[in-house]
C-alpha cells in the first residue's frame, strides 16, 4: 500500500471525478498555478483547462453562492476554500 498526503489524496479524487464527469469543475482562490494553499488542485489546470479550474476573487460568499447556483443548475462544483473560518 502506498502512502500519500491528504492534499495528494484530495487532488487525486478531484481529478478522478473530473475525468469521469465533464460537469465537475473547481473554483477557488489561487488554485490554477499554486494549487490553493495546500496544493490540493496543483496541476489540474494543465489537464482540465481554465474553463474547469477557475481562480476566484477574494470573495468567499460570492463564489460559494456561484457554486450553489451551479449545483442547482445540474453542474458539479468543487469549491476550494483556504480556511474553514472563511465560510
């Protein structure tokens, strides 16, 4: 059994779901290049493109709301928050 970090396990799971379902996309702060604060999305933009891995402004309530609206419309958003306190 191989060992991996939580961040790598999260990234692998997101990537697996994005490969399986084109309606899955990710939104969050600094996730395209940096991969978010913990690296959970690092490299996903290279595989899935900028339409499915989107940086957001520093406005958590706004992109959480956008994710809720997208889910209500049938999409499958993954919202990356830096810290739980920001919810």
